C-alpha cells in the first residue's frame, strides 16, 4: 500500500505543468501575445478606414465626371480635371498601400516576439 501511494505521488508530481507550459502562462508571454493582437486589430482598423475613404473618393470622382459631362453637353468649359486627377492619384496610392500589406511583415515580427517571450531558451535548465 505504501509503495502504491509513493508511486502515485511520484506520478502526480511529474504530471504538473512543464516549464514550457509555465513559460506560456508567464506575464511576458501573455503581454507579447496581447500586444500582437492589439497591433493586428489596429492594422485591420486602418485598412478598413483606407478602404472606406477610397469608396468616398470614388464617389466624389464620379460626381466630378458627371459635372464635366453635363458642362460639356451644355457647351460650358470643363473645370474639374485637376480635382479628378488628384482623386485618381489618391485612390491608386491607397490601393497600392493596401496591396503591399504591411500586415505580413508585422505578423512575422509579432511571431518572433511571441516566440522569444514564450519559449524557454535552449541551454538553460528547465525548473
């Protein structure tokens, strides 16, 4: 009976959280994960804001073109060409920015920060 109790205690002690599990729950690891999630949310919010602004600019561009077509049909001078060019440039610049997508770069950086904060360095003894 005593041997059974000793064996059971040995198994329970060995089944406690590993050093890796303790490190994963450490404040440094949790802070790194939280910071990464916060940066991702901000990036997604900014991308959405840029897309909405582009939609607004496209609508402005359509309105200016309609004004120019109306003026042309009525024989008046066309006066919105510069504004149209500026809006087209702003739209294409924002689209290139979204296409380049900094998220992939920041995701790689966040992953390495999380890995550094949550993993036990090799060569150090695990307690």
